[in-house]
């Protein structure tokens, strides 16, 4: 069985390598290397999704939100400092807002403990609700004047000018913090609540980043973002993109080795036991919700890092550019096609699906040109004027057809999770 799987994996990866070579030959080195860098960023995000879904069976329908949050943190920490903001009254205004918010949070934390002095649960909940409402209204009334002040005097706050790698790390930590908050609320409920919560949070994050002009520059976008390697202006497109690709390969290798060790450890076996039979795992004394929270936070961390890397490579942060089709659905296709719970399969699926996604348009254009020429010469057929514009929409059909075929003939993925029997 192992020999058959090894042979199958060899054939799959050899075919993938051949496909990459064809892309290099047909589209050129600059285009192909850019595609591989973007695929590697998606691979990091897909690894985060596969450990959530494949390891623990947690359905995250809001991957887009974690990507967007990670991307903005890369902007905040690595984008050059905006001197106009620091020389304005904006920092003092934000400090005042932060002080009010901190006071509200402290009051909420203290009210959570009033039961220790004899206050009943009902009245504690009433006081907490009032404190949350008061904190929100106070924050809202303070942030609006501060935002107007910043937009009028400096445009937006800019970045901190710190190393790009630190921005990637903070992107992961910010996504992990949001994942922890969602998990604390939803992981003790039915799985569909988690899907609804993540979907909603993703749209909230996107809407906030899109409309908070003082913080993110909104739809005006932020560019050019710095790279952790020399830029194309310094060493050329192919050289710079190759250096970025090498960095991503090293990052993926480190993450892959750590995930493999975690998967094969007692911790990994506990996670899979909870996924396969939650009742039995709980009966054996395992803290189901705590373990699920750990895996959800870890997956969110990787999504944030991958999102930060993706935005850094694009060199532009545009909140409107995050769409569920591209930044959630496509990642689910990668994980399902590759094999949920199998890190190697996820990497294969990420690269293959992204190549299909990117190359669908030029490949469809070639087919349309052949149909147009053949129809004109043989049947005097006049092609529609908008035939070429339909090529972009064809990639959605091709991705849908791909996942349909995989679900029909390889429902566990082309490289499924290996079942280890003890």
C-alpha cells in the first residue's frame, strides 16, 4: 500500500513539474515565477485551512478575513512612516481614543467578577450589557472626530517602517487573536455556528478595512509595499521574483516540518481522535474545546502570515480586492483537491489549483482562437464580438469542473490523509 502511494505521489508531482515547465515555456520566466510565488503564498494559507478542517474538522468559511487582516498588518508595520501624521494632532487624538477604549475594557473585565461580592448572575449580565454598549458608544463618538482630523491633516496614519518579516509575523498574530476570539465564542456550539461566525467576521473585517480611510487609506489603496528581498527595480523582475520565491520555499519547508512533527505527536493524535469521535475523546478526559481552540488559532496564524506575504508580493493593499471567490472558495478547492489532513497533498493542491486558475484564461483564449478560425474557414461562422471577454469567466467553470471531478473520483483528495493503525 505504501509503495503504491509513493508511486502515485511521484507521478502526480512529476506531472505537476511538467505542467510548470510548460508554463515557463509558453508564458516566459517572469510570468511563471510570479505565478509560483503567488501559489506559494496560497500554499501557506491552505496549510492553515487544512489543519483546521483536516486535523480537527473545523469549517472556516471566512478565510478571506484572516488574509485581509494579515495583509493590513504587513502594511502597518512595514510601510514607510508617514511624517505628516506624526507631525499632526492625529497621534494625540488616537491616544485619547485608546484611553477611553481601555477604560471601557477594564470596566467590563471588572464587572465580570462582581459575582464575587454577591451580585446575582442576572444583574451581572445586565451590568455587562450596559458596559459594552457604553464602551461602544464612547469609542464611536471619540473615533469619528479623530478620523476626520487624521484624514484632513495627513491622509492616513501610514506605517511604522519596520522590517517586512516583522509585519508578516504580526499579521499572523493578529489573525490568531481574531481566531481565538471567534473560537472562544463558537467552538462550544454546533459546527454550523462556526461557519456563520467566520463568514460574518470576514465581511466585517473587509468592510472595516475598506471604510477606515484614516487607518488603511481605504479604496485609495497603499503602494508600493516594501519587499523582504531586493525589488524588481534593483535586480530585475525575474531575479527579484526568484528571490521572493526562494524565501517562500524556505518558509513553507519550515512550516511543513513543524506541522508534520505536530501531526505525528501525541497532540496530533488527540486532535484527530476528537475529529473522528468527539464523544469518545471527551469520555477519556480530553478537553475537546481547548484542543479545538488551539488548532483554530494555529490555522488562523498561518492564514495571517500567508495573507501578509501575498499582499507584500503584490506591493499594493486594496481592501476592495479581497473577494470570497478568490480568497476563500479557491482555498477550499486547493485543500479538497489535494487531500484534507495531508500537508503534502495540500501543497500539491495549492500549486495545481492556482496554476489552473491563472492559466485558464490564456488557455481558453487559445481554444477560442482555434474555434474562431476553424468556424470561419470551414463553416463561414462569425464568432461573437465579445468572445474573448468570456475567457476570464471560463476559469470559474474550469475550477468548478475540476472540483466536481475530484469529488466524484477522489473524494478524499488526490493525496488523501494516511490512516495509521496502531
